[in-house]
């Protein structure tokens, strides 16, 4: 989908790969606005493609984004791929917001970490920053990420696989926010294999009863 009828050279084509259900509906909802926003930022038309389909979990319950990215890019003819998943991820006790690899032209966004409110706007703003950073061969700007997430503090860390991980700094709303995001997807069969001890403890302690405030 393009943003207007101009005959300018087309910009790169990023793809949103999304889990079925809530992530796929969210991807379809934000794709057109996302293309328009990227077009305004670069002064050339962009097209954003959407594809629904789960990436298989590895033996450790993680999503092997870096090994899946080359296939997705070649299969769809994309320059960048952003995978939207409804699986909750944790890294050293902090909710994983995103995993980014500039070399692989790929990023993953764990939607439960965004909570249950204003998810479309937050996801769109986060995707714009991730794609803009990838196209400029730079790391995502922490201030831009925090602004996209409504001011939430973000921790960046370089992983062993040379990918950059973005996690939310833990506060008293972390567990309720994550659980609200998990309940929003309403897919227990998909969530249970990926649940960590941190989530289990939050559930057992009754943290889910606190309303989300993001």
C-alpha cells in the first residue's frame, strides 16, 4: 500500500510479520499509517507489507529471529522485517520490548510488554523508530523509544548474537502491564510454553488483579 499517487522512486519495502489473532489485526491496522509516516520522514513513498504467520519456538522457548529473518526477507522481497508476537519475553527479570539486529535487517516486538492500552499507537511509533534506525545503520534512539512508549524507561543491551535488546526497567506496574498485555491476546495455548518463572510468580501473587495504567 502506498501513500499517494506520486511517481517518485519507491522507498524500501519493510514487512510486518505477525502472529495470527491480535498481532495480525494490529499489523493490518497500523500498516497504512506506518507507510505514510515513513514517507513523510524520507520524502519518498513507502509501502508496508503485512504477513500473518507464527515463527516456531526454539528448544529453549525463544523465538529464533536472526535465523528466520533471511528466509522472510527473501521470500517476501522485503528490505526489513519487524515481527509482532503476542509471546511475553523476559531478559534478566525485565520485560523484553524488542530485539533488533541491524545486520539481519530484523526486529522483534513483544506486544505484551506494551500493556493493553494505546497499543496501536505505541507499536506504530516503535516500528517507525526501529525501521528508521535500521535504514540509517544506527542503533535505535533510547529517547525516541521511551517517547514512543509513553515515557517508560528503557534499558538497551548488546546480546551475544550481536543483536540489541530493549527491555523495560522494572517498576511496580511491570507485572500488571505484562499480564494485561498477555490477557489481551487470549491465546493460552501459545503463551504457556513461553511463560517464565517471573510471569508465573506474578500470576501466583495475584498481580493480575491490578488494573493496567499505561
